[in-house]
C-alpha cells in the first residue's frame, strides 16, 4: 500500500490535493487541517497516506502529521464511519478538541460536527473513549522542530520501550534545550535526558 507521497502540489482545494510525484498526479483527499498548512501550488510537500481499497474504489487519504493519520484510522475502525465521514470529522473540529471530546464523552460537542448525528457520536464515544492514548501530542510541534519531527521522535522512543508519556516529556525537554534540529541529534539528546545523563 502507499504509505507516503512526496512531490509538488499541482493544485489544492478544501479536502483535495493533487500531488505530482515523478510526473504522476495523485489525487489525495485531505482534512481541512491539512489543507490550511499546505504550501501553495508548486511547493514540495510530503504527505502521509492511508490507502483505501474496495471493489470499485482505490482512494488515497492524506495527512501532514502522524497523529492526524492515527486518529483517522481509529475513526474508520468504528462501524458506520467510512473514510469520507472520518475526513469530514477531522475537518469539522481541531484534532486536540476531538481527542478531548472523545475522552470526556462529550456527545453534544461531537454532534456539532457536520454529518455526525447523535447515534454516530455515541458510537464514537463508546468505541474510542479508551483508545485515545498516544494522541496527546496532537498539538503542533514547537518552534524549531522539524515538521512532523516531534511525532517521529516520540514514535522512535516508544519503539525503544519508553512509555508515550516519558517519550513526550523527554522530547519537549530536548527541544527546549535547542540544537541543530536534526532528527538524529534530537533523538540522541532525548535519550540522554531520559537516561538521566
């Protein structure tokens, strides 16, 4: 499956991006949060993708952050929530607010999202309330961090066996300490912080 695309923006519109990757134009459905942060046509961009395949459809859904992609994939795991509705949900509410509403069971807040009725909102809460762990770091990365760098660092540390909370705390401290911002250097500094050196 296609996991990521990197290329030039040919055109963009709310909820749609056409990306030129080595001469091939890929149409990618995106949430508004991604649309707002994309550059202008002609700019280069990397987009994380979810490939959705059915008998009659092959569709790509794109995200600028791993947190948004993870939340999208959790949304489509709920019965009755397809990829288009999941993109609509991500477009109708900021990611941190959505995580908060799901955690707290705020059905009223969820029903204010276009396309989400009371039954769908209740189902989202029941099925996802306890599955929001790991999505605390949905805020934009701090100044000086490479785009998506904070999510990548946290993910690398979790794979090394640190808890998500420890990893996020260490990454924030490493970013506060400054440095050249390269992934390798930030990872090294974060590991030193977590090991107490």
